[in-house]
């Protein structure tokens, strides 16, 4: 089961790299960043596909999307100097709580 969590962690890392590169590509006008965006997203989907061999779709996707969202906000703050307002922080907090509830209490984590 742990290998599927490693695949999922890799998928999340690639998704964050792809989203960050997308911002740096300035609307796909900087070719190197645009290529990195495509490669990172391809890697993310490939690793997510491997994850789904051992985890349920709903839980894997919730963790991937939730962690990707939260960590991308942190990258935005650290790298791009973005500052989320209270509503954004509240929404992100609800995502974290939702993923935690699903992971801790759902019987559908593995299939």
C-alpha cells in the first residue's frame, strides 16, 4: 500500500511543479516554462494513474487535488509573493479538513 502513497506524493509534486511552471510561462509565452508545464502535468497524470491501481478513485483524487491546492498556495506565497485573504485561507482550511475526514474515517481508501 505504501508504494501507492509514494506514487501519489510524486503526482502531487509534479502537479505543483506544473502549476508553478504554468504561472512562470506567462500564458505559454515563455517556451521553456511551457514545456516544463506540459512535462510536469504528464508526469502527474501518469503517477496518479499508477496510484489508482491501489487506491480508490475518490480518495486518491481528493488527496491529490486538496494537497495540490494547498501546496500550490504556499508556493504562490513563497515564490510569487501572493498573499491570500481571509476567505482564501478559510477555504483552504476547509479543504484540508475535508481531505483529513475522508482519509481518517472513510472505508474506501484502498480497494
